[in-house]
């Protein structure tokens, strides 16, 4: 069996996954499912990138232990992929001990090959992108040096580091690009890489000494391996390279590394050079897709538009979101995600073109053939054209999918659906029924069903649940193999068809717009509903003990009594306003159902309320005496 190995980037666990990370994973899933359907032995890898300064800082900011922080976020990625029905064969984490073992082995190979030396590094560093930049690469905004990719401020770094002789591989890389013109796609992305090679690659620093959150450099444990070197090696460590359990190395080299455009240089230049140095085969292709914006804006946490794909999956269904993404965002180019466009696609392409075709065909099979798939009948009318068109569509679909032109492949399928609708309309089965022309009636319905079978199969990698449903409804209950796609007349006459409910429900776009407008107004005025307010559990609590938190100027740790809810620990920023002695005995108001969080290593189980103006701060309390635990409403 032919093998196929596809990877996504491993995502940083500094924040929760959003529609951007889901985009790459869904596209990779489409390719993986397609290859499986075509009979390949597929290995599909995704995972998380967990070392480096960025993750360390994010964990610290949240007051969390870095390992716990990584576990929590890696879990969120895993959960999301499960919810989105992603069919990855493995999930790698760079904090896995197995990965660490492979990274050390790999780096040792590079050292043995004479490609690593000690030197002094000085230059700019972007923590967000975990990327080094030369003076001529950084940009300047408002007098500040910023990263050319994410525009965040860069830091000046001076360290004694180990370097990788990347420059040595400039010529071999040029040769690789010459001999494999499709190595990097799309072509304009390849040209960007060629320009860098023309300018000439410089050696890169591959270790850091100023923090410890990484894999120790073999032989000099003062250094940790640069997070990008650590991360890229995931593609072979997931297969067991350099370890005892290396039988999965049969999948190497990767057939496609699917990535976003901003990390192309790492995958198309640095990674192949590292592989050459370690003496491994090179990946067959790097495909760098474009970036998604949301309603025209860059996706960012601070803009609050880091859309959780689950929101849309819940509302419209997983298959609809997948279809919309692959159809509307031309694969390889930048594109914009918008709910309105998604709904338009749902209404037009799915409910109208596809859903109606199935519905009206099955309605007639039910009416005239008692829901049993009719016989192929007598050939005539547009039948030959339909068969020719089917063959052409299937052939170009396969060619386009194989060359990762996913959007075009889907377009072809929907052009074919449109043709099937024309076929049905022109052949007018309702007239054939009236005329009692049973041979032609059964032929037209059979052929349309057979066409729908091809559609369901071609759409299988994109809309797996819908396709399964459609196949069942048209009476096709066999195993999914390439043959039913490539040969005509597969449906068995006499199998049971199921009419059922429409495949997709249409959405009223006008209503949707109104809801969005109201939501916007509410957000603008900061209005919440009574139900939202009702979720906050406010209680009276009595401070039993209070002491300053060591090492912090602001924080005071308190033990409070919340009546029926028991005793709790609370940490609050009160030290500049109250002494611990002043606090003991006070009745305060607390939010009792807030998720606990750690501050200076102490878990705070709630939040107290206080009024604040300028530097002044006063605790909220109640008039007179009341039992601790009293509810505030
Ligand atoms: N950890 C590195 C990758 C190491 S691979 C050896 C990294 N991680 S990341 O979390 O920043 O993820 C980057 C990838 O997420 C992009 O390359 C892209 O695949 C995906 N996307 C993140 N935001 C995206 C959009 N707004 N649009 C499309 N894809 C996006 O870089």
C-alpha cells in the first residue's frame, strides 16, 4: 500500500486555539481523509509546541506552573480536534520525553557532522514569533524596533550560543529547489524563498542560556535548544526517529508539510538544511497557505475576534463550517471569515443546489418506485453527456486534490451538482411518470442517484457526516473505496432508499443580520441580560485572618468565612490600602463562584468587591450585622 504522511504545524500553547489554527488542521484533515479514501496508508500528525520564552512568559503571566499551563492548553487543542472530528493519527507534544530523546539524538548528529560551533550572538529577537532578526530585517514604528512579521517590539539579545552552519547549505538548498520545482507551493511562496537563497543564508543561533524552559543541549547543559529547532524535529520524533520504537519511520519523508505562510522560511530552508546535516531524506513538499482574517480584521486576542470554531459548529454543523472554509477561502491565498458568507454558502450551495437535488430525486424514488433504487432502465436523452461529464469531473477532482488545489476541486464538484440539476430538469421525470414511460423514468432517477453517489464520495473528505448520510439514503451501504468513484453503474437496483428530511436547513440572512446588530448595540452599551447577571454568586463573607503575601507589594492573603459555602482563601490587592490588622473582622462582599486562580503560587477562591478611584480604594461592606454566606441579590 502506498504511504502518505501529512503534518500541520505544531501550535504554540500560549493561547487557546482559534479559527486560524483550526483552518490549517481542517485543511490537513481534508487531505488526509481524501488520501485514505483513495487507498493510501496515511499518517496524519498534529500537536503542540510547548517550549521557549513565549510559553514561559505566558504561564508566568497567568501565575501558573509552566508544565501545568502546557498540560491545560494542550488538552484544549486535543479537545477541539475531537470536537471537529479531526482524524489525526498522532498528537505530539514537545514536552514528551520521547520527543526530547529524539531532539538530542538529532542535534548530536548535526554536531557529529561538524555543523555546530560556539559563538557570540547579538541581534534582535521577537519573543512572539520566537525569531531572530538582523538589523536590516527589523522595522521601526514610533521610534521602536518591531518584528517585521507580527509588528511587536523586538528585544536586543547578546549571548554566547551554539550556531548551526546554515550558510553551508545555501548551495545544496538552491539545488534542491532547482531539481524539485514543486518543493514549495504555491509558486509565489517558492519565489520568496529563492530570493532569500539569492541573498545568501547566514548561520543561525540554535541555543539559549537566559532561561531553562527547553531541551538541554547535549554536552553543554547550560544551554537549551532553540525552540524552533526543537519544534521542527517533531516531524520525525513523532515517528520514533533515533529511538527504539522507530518502526513508524517508514512514513518518512513527509509528503506534505502544511503550514501558514509566516513560517515558510523555517520549513522550506532551515528544516531541509537540518535534515541534510542529520543525513535524513527531505520532505516532498511544503505547502504554505494564506492567512485568515475575521470580518476583514487580523485575528488577535486583543481585538477580541479570536473566534472559537465551536461556536459556528454548534450553530451550523461541522460539515458546513468545513465546506465554507475550503470553498470560500481559496486554498493558498489569504481570505476572510465571515458568518454572513458562511450562511450564504449554506443557503445557496448546500441547501439549494445539493440538498434539493437529493430531496426531489428521493421524493420521486419514493413516489414511483416505493423507495427502492430503480433499474438503470433505457439509455437516451442526456445520459451519455452525463456519463462523460461524470468521468471528466472525477478525473479533474482527483488531479486537483492530488495537487492540493482544494478549492478548485470543490468548485468542480459543485459545477457537477449544477449539471445534475440541469439533467434532472431537462429530462423532466415528472412528465415521464405522467406518460408512464417507466424505462426512461427509472433511467433518469437511477442516473441522478448514481451522480449523487459520486458527489457524496467526492465530498466525503470535506463533509464526512453529510456524505455518509447521503450514501445511506441513496441505498449505498458498501465500504468506501476508490472504485465506486471511478466507475459508473455502482448503485444496486432494488436497494432501499430513504427520503427523509432535507439535508440542510436554510437560514434567514435578514434575521441573522438583525441579531448581529442587536448584539453589537448591547456590546457597545455594555448591557447584559438578567440571566447573565444571575450567574454571578455574590455573598457576604467575614475576614477571619489576613497577612501580607511574601514578595509582593500589593497582595494580602485572607481566610474568609462564607457561611454555608465554608471557609476559603482569598488573595486581594489591598496591601497599599489596608493593613492586615484592619481587615480582620470586616464583613465584605465576594464573588463566590469565580474560577479559582493562582496568585504568587496561592490559589485564590473568589474575588472581593471594592470601590476604586485614582489611588484610593475602599472595600464594599454591608450595613449592620448579617450572617456570613448571606446571598446578595
Ligand atoms: N509553533 C510554531 C510552529 C512550529 S511548526 C514546527 C507556530 N505556532 S502557531 O501557534 O503560531 O501556529 C501557527 C500556525 O497556525 C500558522 O502557520 C497557521 O498554520 C495557523 N494559523 C494561525 N493563525 C492563522 C490565521 N489567522 N489564518 C490561517 N492560519 C493561521 O508558529
